């Protein structure tokens, strides 16, 4: 079933918002936030995939850890999307759009061993942390304290914590 109706706002644009931030600043930060949102949605889904498919001697603790981290990433997805909307943008939302936009490598459909799952997650966290730090610095320079606060207090903090757990679990 396809329904075609006119869009009320195109993706990649920002509407005016009375939040004392210049249009160019909001557009720049919406672009960065949408990229981070696509990558965060990808790591969220990696966690759920690994939660379902984990096996081996550490099954139980990894099954629980992956689901806990998944839930925390769900919260980040919502916060990032709401910040995009607050700035007057349109948040990326649909799986095909996310798959096209993400810069995190797609895993195979099949099951991988736990060590590979942990390695993939560690790489994704490192990538997202670099991306979030750069976006936070841009937001700070542009006077967008709300975006900077979200990135530093939530995105960076949660991803650092999760990366620590993944790293510790990876040690043999």
C-alpha cells in the first residue's frame, strides 16, 4: 500500500524556532545530530541482534548486558531525535534511511561468535564517541548549549560507560 501526500517539511531543512539560535547554527547541528542519530540507531540494533544471537560460555551475562545496553541506546535515540525536532529539523526515522546514512559497518545476517560481537560493538562505540565529541565541540563553538549538553552529558557519557563494559568483557 502506498500513499503519497505532500511533505510538510523536507528532510535536511530547518524551520524557524524561537530559541535564540541562528538558522545556520541549527542547520549545522541538525545535520550532525541526524548523522549521529543514524549511527546510534545502528548500534542500538547491533545490541539487539547480538542479544538474540549470542552463544557460548558467557551467554547469560552477555545476553543480559546486550539487552541493558540496547535499552540505554533506545533512550539516546529518542533524545537525539527530539533535539533535532527542537532545533526545527526533521529526524531521520525509517530503517531504510538509517541503513543508507549510517557509517557503521553492517554485520552479516547470520550469527557470529561472542568475541566478534564484542569487537563490533567496541568499534561502533569508538566511532560514535569520536563523532559525538566533534559534534559537541561544534555545538559549543556555535553557542548551542542544549545540543552540547545532550552530547556531553548523555551521548558521550553513556557510550563511554558502555564501551568500558564491552572492553572489560572482551578481556580474556
